[in-house]
């Protein structure tokens, strides 16, 4: 499964509609040297259309960057996860999907905090103390201004909904309100902020009189030219490593156990209303299961585990609908398998020769044996064999890494239950979930 060009374009179109609705036209016309010109007579200033074309050209990359930096503020993200709920049943309102938390009603991974924005600006060297309009304080104020304008629009929309409710044109549930969110940008607000940043950096300084050209310079020269392997699009990993015959055979060999594990985690909060039809895992369940399996450690962090989750989602066209929001914030079975494969890239794992020399049958047995017998050697192994996010492990073929990762997961579950066999049943998974206090 890949993010097709058609889906990518529809996702951009949905973002662009909201960007225009947010008033970007006024900002472009005010800043551009000839912003109000409309040579084609379609009622939309030509410069605004050109700004849209520049955003579309870079949209795929910008979506990746937004998610990458939204995850960087791990402390805020993990706090917000503790406040979030599982996806609602079909009859529930989208606004009730998440309970109020540090980021209001927006789900985890869907917002960029001020801390994350500041890190983004720092990483790409977008601020300068010598600049008249792009000092860090200027860029911080830009962030706050975009966020404030968004909050104002949200309040206006809330008042309009309330009027329609009073007029009997909408159901009573439309009156539901969440707590006001703290400072944070959605993806389309992030794109708006970049337009304003381009104006500050190049138009106001008279370097580039044209807003679209200023934006293209910002995105092409200042940002895209500095991208690293850590910012690679999810499809790169899928095409070059994930979708191969050896990896598929590894998954197929363990398929029955993997399905039982996924179903157990996906229904871990069934007490909130019964098993979830279709089966999906949200970010809370993902992280809770990794902690229970004791997978995060000196070799990879919880932030990188969240990156694995986020990079395993397919592009979603419209996240404002209930269906789109659910797809954008959860993993189905295939997405979960991809996330496991991405974890395998980061996890420090033994070679097949090391496993045989130690007299062990699986990577999981070897890892726990080493930890029990020589914790110092175990810790050294985790540190020395850790792989940087976006890179591939060098000590193992990738399909071996995936196989050993699955063996480690199975071994941890079996050890907790005191069973052996290398295959997890539905009953065993239910027992493990209960012992780890992950059920209901």
C-alpha cells in the first residue's frame, strides 16, 4: 500500500480549501507587488493561485515535516495521549472523539506546539538575530498570530453552530464544546505560517517582491535542500525494504500469532463499549503495548516508537470527518505490521550466529538470557547497535531483523505466561493482556 498521487492531491486540495478560508488571500494581496491582479478573470488573484501551486509542489514533503516535528515535543505529546479516548462508535459525534486535554479536542499527532515549531525553525536555520523581520521572537509571534486567528475562527464557527441549533437546524449535540486548546498549529495552519514566514524573510526585506517566488525559495532552498534521511517519506521505506518476498514470508510464517496479538491490543479497551469492529490500534494502545513488552530502552526511545506509528499510517484525504479522523489516528492490521517492521530497524538485535553460539532458539530467548546473565553486555549491545531513525541496521539483513523482532515479541508474551511453543493463541493473548493490566 502506497500514498497514491490521487490521494496526495486530494489531501492537498482539502488543506488548500481551509487555507483560503482562513484568509490567506488577504495576506498575499497585501504583501505582493501585484497581488490583486486577476488576468484570467476567475475571481481569484493570480498570485494566490501561484502560492497554491507552490504549496502543492512541496505538499508531500511538508506533510512529512509537519508530522516529524509534531512528534518532537514528546513530553506534550505523551501528556496529550493520556487524555485521549479510543475512536467512538459510528453514531458518536466527531467532537466527542477526544476528551479535553492539553491540546484541546485535537488528537495526538495532529498538532505542532510552539516548542516543536521552535525546533523546526532552529533545525532549518530560519531565524537570524541580524534579520529585521525574522528574529526568533518575530517567528514566535508569527506562530502565535496564526494560532490566535484560528482560535477566533473556531469561536465564530461555534457561535454559528449554536445559532443553527437554536433555530432547530441542527441536533442538540452540535452544542458540545471542548476546552480551549493551548497554542498549537494544525497542518493547514502550519502551511499558513510558512507563507507568512516567506513574506517576513524575503518580501518585507525587498529581496523577492513576489510572494509565490518567496515561498518557493523558502521551501526549495531553505528547507528541502536541508532534508535528511530522518525526513524521508514513508513510501521510501515501503518501496525499498518493506514490500519484498523475504519480509512477506516472515510475516506469513508468524501470521496467526500476529493476528491474535493485534486483535488483543485492538480490543484492549473493550470495556468502553465492547470489541471494536474492524480492529484498529491507536497511539495510546501502541505505546502501552510496547511498554508492556519492554521494547523501548537504550536502543530506541518512546519518541522514535511514536515515529514508527506515525510513519506507518497512509495519507488521509480529509481528517475533519469521523471516518478520516479515525483512519488518520489509528493503525489497521497491515499498518501495525509495518510499524513492527519499522521498530525492527531501530531495535538492537543479535545475529543468527550469536543466537546459535549461545545455544538459544530465538532472538527473544537470546536477549533475555543475555540480560539475565550479563546485564552490562546487554546494555552495551543496546547502545552499540542502536540505529538512527531513518537508517537501516547494518549487522543484519532486513528480513532477519523483522524475524528477530517478532521472535522477541512472542518470547516476551510467552515468558509472562510461562508457556512455550512460539505461537500465541487467542486465550493466551487475553491472559497476557489481563496480566499487563491492558484489558478493558
